[in-house]
C-alpha cells in the first residue's frame, strides 16, 4: 500500500465502507491509515 497516496488511501477506505466490502479488507486499509497517522482525516462516523 506504500504506492497509494494518502488521499487515494482515504478515498479507497470511504468507498470500501460504502460498498460494504469484506471486513478483512477494511482492516488492512484501517491498519495502513493508522500507520500513516491519518485517522483524524477520516470523514465518516466509522473510525479506525
């Protein structure tokens, strides 16, 4: 996931939530968001 920009990572997370994708996939994205310290930039009530 290092190849994704922060913006694209956050957009991907939002879209994955909207589409109700697999929770394991969401967890991978959440871990990367946390690793990059982007948690405060999530624009949804669902938090990492």
